[in-house]
């Protein structure tokens, strides 16, 4: 049975410290496991904080308000991703035609396959939108979904599941296909698993991180264009 959250537990310093501690616990488990894909630090942290909220009975709105200072760090963190991309800008420019062609095929395939699955199972409009926007970071997915009738909660869940599955499945497929090039591995992770993919690419190296950042950014632009277009075309 849950108990009422004491005022001390709702203090921002306690909530931020608990959240950071949960992530550090996830990181420790991830490293101790030999970086087992299923033990992603973000996933462990989320599960730990869900358990924390369930045990304390704390409303999510209280937790969200108490961790505002963490949200403020998201924008600088995203901007910082431009550093490895800048360092590899010449290589990215040289590969841009191939990357754009890959993105056009992959982005179109992701959107159309998501819609096809949704139509096959008779999903409603909100679920279709959530599926179609699943392969970009949450801010972009929410921005697109809210404008074409998507459900924010479903969209965030879809993005999260896609990111987790992306970092589990994509590296295994790349190893199976014997892909060793850091640029290809990074770009694939960025396209398939957005921010989760970038975190995984950082473990590979700066070049992989740069191309993962480029992949996530280009995929975001593609989804922002393709998804509304697809819903206009298919009604």
C-alpha cells in the first residue's frame, strides 16, 4: 500500500538527487553487466523512479515540478551535441548525398510501415499519429503529434519504446551485417533510436556520436515533413 509523500520527499533537492542517483545506479548496472543492451541506464532510472512514485504515493505533477532544474539542462545538452558534429563536419559534408538518400528511403519506410501496421490493427487516429512519430526525439514528436491530433502520453510512450528497442536491436544487426564504419553505425543509431542512439554512439567514439547527432536531426526534419503529409494524403 502506498503511503503519503512527506514534504521532505517533495523537496527539489531530494527529487533531483534521487533521480540522478537512480541514473547512476543504472549506469553502474550497465557497466557491471558488460554494457548489456537491455540494462540501459535511462531505462533503469525510469523504472526506479516509477517505483519511487508508487511507494511514496507522490503525484507525477509534484515530481515534475520538483525536477524543473533537470529540464533546464536539456537544451544545453542538446546544443553540446553539436561539438562532435562540428569536429567531423568535413566528413559529414562529403557523405551528405548518401546520408540524405538513406534518410529519404528509411524515413519514408518508417512512416509508411507504422501507418500500415496501425491500419491493419484498426488503431484510432491518436494511436496512428503516435506510431508515425515514434522515431524522433520527444520534443519533435510531441510538436508534430499535437498539431495533427495525436495523444501526448501515447506519443511519449511510443518514442521511449522505440528508443529502447533501437539501442538493443540496431547494434546487434550492425554486428550481424559486419558493419564496422563508425559513421554508418552512428548514423543508423541516430535514425533508429534518436537520443538513445546518440548515447549509445558516444560509447563507440566521437565520429559515431557526430553522425548519430546528424541522423537524429535529419530524421526529425524528415518526420516533421513526412508525417503531416502522410496524414493529409491518406486522410
